[in-house]
């Protein structure tokens, strides 16, 4: 147990017992405990294996390379079509966690073996993502925007492309593009 992470569990208003049980399971698998992105993260060396996180409706284990796990028990959840690597196992009560303890450890040990083997999730390339017409028009008009966009990291580029493609109405897409130009020109990602 990492004492720097204790406060996270102490302050939990919801899912406290469930999170404590998930913590015990992860630590029992000989992983290191750190606080990353404001949540308890369990690592093997410098590699993230599994994270505990909470939502209004459930708490979960998030496997960073869950797409590579063999989901023999059919319990992994793919949060959305835009999530490429991560997969969750969700819980709504302590009993579920206790009943699945052995299964959860099996999934964690499998994730550990994936890290030891150095396996990577094959991520889509930025070029595989749609460039909406409204953004393409700006890229064609503003060469400095084009250069700034392609200077961004691939992850930041994908973030913008997904953000721009979500709205159904052209007017909303245009607005998102316009509101993002300054950040792109300043080398910032969508959430920087």
C-alpha cells in the first residue's frame, strides 16, 4: 500500500468498500500502487496495468491494454467506439467483487503477462480518422493552422478530429472548429 494513495480511499463518499476490495485484489497481485489522473493506478515497473475509477452508476477496474485480454468470462466493457485500448470491468456492489475475486485476479495476471511480453495495442493512425469538411476547409485556408495541427502529437490530433466529427449539424461542427483554432495555433490539445 502506498500511503500517498490512502487519502483517495478515505475521502470516498460512494463505493468506498468496493474500492477498498478492488485495492486489496490489485495489491495481492504484487502490483505497485500510485496515484495517477487522480485515481489509484497499479503498475508493473513503469507500465500502467489497471486503474480503479468511479462513476455515478458504478465503480470499475480499467485495464489499460484490455483490448488484448482474453475475455473468457465475458465481463470486459468497451466504454465507447472511440476507446481503442482500454476495457473496464464494472461493479455496482461489494458482493459482485467478492464473488468474482478469483476471476479478477486472473484478468490482472493476464494483463501483467501482456506487460512483461511488451505487447502493444495496434492503435488507429491519425490518418484513419475522418477530417470533417468544416475543418478541412480551415486547414486549406490557413496554412499556419495546417502546420500547427500536424505539429501536434497524434493523440492531440485524434482528440480534435473526434471532437469535430461528433456533432450532426454543420453549424455546430463549424463552431467547434472556430473555437479550437487558437488552441491549435498555440500547440495545445483539446483539454490542455
